[in-house]
C-alpha cells in the first residue's frame, strides 16, 4: 500500500500545504464533522502538523511512542499441555523472525493520539516486517464498516480501495488524545497572538498631543505623523507651543495571558496522563508528588502496552496458529527501571516496616558503595547486643543516614552548601 501512495520523485500534494495556515477553532470543528462520517484526511493532516509544531504535544507523543518501543515481549502459554507448548513455540519463532518488531509496537501505540493505527504485515524476499501506514491514508464509511485505503489522501471522501486481501494489525482508541489537545493548542496560540497584539498597542504608554492655537495644516500633518511615531515607541520633537500628556498604560498585564497559556499546557498533559493532576510535578524531586508522576506515567505506558499486545493477538494469532483455540498469546513486558533514589526510598520503607537489610544488601540494591560516616562504638560486655535483639527504634533514621551518605558521595561541602 505504501508503494501506491509514496513514489520517488512524485511528492504528494499535501506536502506543499500547511493545514494550520489561517486555521482556527471552526477549522477544527469542520474537520471533525468530516471525520464523523469517515473522511479522516483533513483532520489527520491537521493533527500531523500540530504534532510537529507544538513542542509540548510533540514531546508527550514522542515520549509515549518511545516508551512503548523500549519494552520487551514474551509468549505466555495458557497451561502446560503439549498443544499450548506447540503454539507458544510457533509464536516465538514467528515474532523472532520479524524485523523491527518493537518499533512496530510504538507505531501502533500512536492510536492513543490519533484514534486508530494500522500496520500492514509484509512477507517477501527481505523477510517479515510490519509496515506502518500513516493515519491520513485511511477512510471508513461508518464505524461498523471496514477500513479502506485512500492512497492520494483526498479530503472529504469517505470511501477508498478495499484492503480485504491484506493482513493488517489495527488498534483503535475511541477517545483520541489529539482531539481535545489540538483545541488546547489552538487556544494557547490564540492567547499568544492576542498578547502580541496587546503589546503592540499598549507596550508603550500612549500620549495625547495638544496642538498650538491656529496650527497650520502642515503642523497638523506633522503632529499626526508624530503620534504614529509615539505609538511605535520612537522619540520625536514637537513644534513650538505643543504639549504631550502621557496616559496610563493598560491594566492588563502578562499574567492575564500567561494564565490562559499555562491552563492549555496543563490540559494537554492531563489528556495524555488520563487526568492525573500530580503529573505536573517533576519526577525524582524526592516528593510524593514526584513519585506520583512516575507511577502515573508507568500506569499509562503499561495500559498502552496491553492494548498493543491485544491488537497483535487478534490479527496475528489466527495467521500463525490457524482457526483453533488460541492457547498462547503475545505479552509485552513492561519493566520499570528504578533510579538509585527510588531504590533507596524502597529500602527505607522496608526499614520503617521492621525489616533491617544488611549493608551489603543495601549496596547491591542501589548499585553504589556506602561509607558509614559515624564513628564505630566499641563493643564491651555491657553494651554487647544479644544475637536475637530487637531492632533499635532509630533503625529507620540510621538507614536514611547511610543511604544519604551513599547518594551524596562525590559531592564536596562547598557544592552542597551552594545548593542549599
């Protein structure tokens, strides 16, 4: 299908067209109405351009796609029966033979932003692979009908070429992120443009020029020209007898516009992060909110990985296993990588619950050596601890000090005082 839509030295028409030029909220509404009847081209071209031009949305999009692409995979068997093992081996052999499988995971995850994504399975002399067909090439005359291919990306059409003979992996998402996020992006850009216009008009304090009595027409023309120069912030010389009285500048300051821009930024993050407010805090800040950011993002990526795996199982398992009952399935393994600080917090939480790890266990967990900064207390017969002694009440504080010493190793006193 890609060969039909993209040919060397024959660029598509939309490559010369900026869908955002002159676009406003009504443009989004019109494109959405077309998409409701299955003509997705205009909406997808707009969304493509927003992804490229909006720094925040582009970052969130890239981060989600890359996070899904970084995950591993495995084949789970339903039980230990010979048939389950046979299906498990068949699927493992198939997926190991596919080129760029993990990249295909990320491409299919783009459905979370666009509402749908299609991969075409290809097997030829070059091997097995999944080829991503961008969203702008697809149409569907009603959500209960089959997807069709629109190779020339015509706007306004809801029918195309049949793809019944193709093997496709399709993932759909009923609430595409880009629909509300694009609206927030337009509102933010509108606030920026309005702010620029406001600054052009009120950036410098206006003034009223009083002309002298019996001013000639030439004098009046010169004064009008002087007003234009004052509006642009220029310095002028007035004719004799004229006075200039500056007026109070507008009470509207940048906070009026920045609050609207910041609200749009927060809206976009909430759309991607499923409405979690704490994701606006920096991860790794050492606060509960920072930890909630990481947990929320991991939850989102984990859920997307599950949807991607289900799409592959629905399309590929019948191709590999036939029409029998599937007893093995693809599972995308989502593994979180803990930072040393996160590992240290986990150890401290265990100590607070009554578990006191050995120093070697702590070093192995956080991946760095720990130096005890406190002087050792000589052991005598009077203070020797029994073999079965209870955990000291200050064990949690001691563990925190040991972990802090390890994490701060390499920082000198001057740098630490500067950060404070």
